[in-house]
């Protein structure tokens, strides 16, 4: 699994690469901001959504949470399930809010 901070991820996304973004935060956390086109699947729901996620198995999947810890766990889980290209957003949405998009809230 690759690890990227917010600035690295912003620059990576600016290249136009096709990705699938999975936000594993809880519903209440989404009020603080969310990356464009992210799919919201709370962490505890990911195992039950594997059939839905199967179509993304060979794509670049970016996993996002508040700080990067939950997304790291889910990234490891997805790798164990055969996903081939996982990126964890280190620092999570708080890092994104601090370093990339100040219109979002750090919480």
C-alpha cells in the first residue's frame, strides 16, 4: 500500500489519473468536508460491501478517513482481499483541510 500526504495526493490527482476514492468515516463526519467523487462506506461496512467494491479491484483506490488510521486499516484489509493498488491518505481529511483546502474544517 502506498502512503501519500495531502499535498502528494493533490498533486497525484492533478495528473488526471483515474481513481476510486473511498471515504470510510462515519456519516456525521462528512459535514466537515469530503473529496470530490468519493464513495462513502463507513469503516465497519466495508467487509459487507466487498461485492460492490469488486469492480474496483484492479483500479487505483484511495482510502480516506479523518487522520489516516482507519483508512490504513481498511487499505490493509483491501490488499488482503486482492486489491492491487491502494493509496492511504496519511493525515486524512484533517491533513487535507490543513494543507490543501482551508475551506474544510479540521476536527
